[in-house]
C-alpha cells in the first residue's frame, strides 16, 4: 500500500517562504507523476502543481513564478518550494499520486 506523508507546513508572514516535502513509501515513486493540491477553509480542493516522472512541471496560474515543484526519486520525495507567500495561500497542502493516493496534508498559514 502506498503511503504519503507531507511535512514542512507552518505559520509564515506574508512575503515569506516555506518548503513542503512529501515522502512516499514503495518502489513505484520514480515512475509516477506527482501532484500538490491545497484546500483552503470552506473551499474545494484544488490543484497547485504537478511534476512528471521525467521532471516536467506544470503550475496553475495563481502560483506561477512563486512556487516550484521538484522531486528526488532517490529519496522518494516530492517538494514544493513556496516563495512570496500571500494570505490567500493559507490552506492544507496535500500530495497525490495519479492512482489516487493522498497524504493527510500539512497546514500552511500565511498571516502577520
């Protein structure tokens, strides 16, 4: 069974940075695309960024130029570097496999 564990969230001031990590179990990791989603209070879960097994990336418009997704297949880990954070980035951030496995999420709060 696949297990995903996100960490790295926390409280940060507007304009600050955080790096989220998602550690995956299993030997599948290197062949899968991986995605980061987020869910703000009272909102639906939404895609933030995705990365293919080969390292090609894709971002939604509201994070382009601020967030960077990357992966280290040797460590079975995908990252989300978040810069220039805004209060509207406050959400629980989740990673996801294309087969539908989710982690439990990590909370990011952007507030002064």
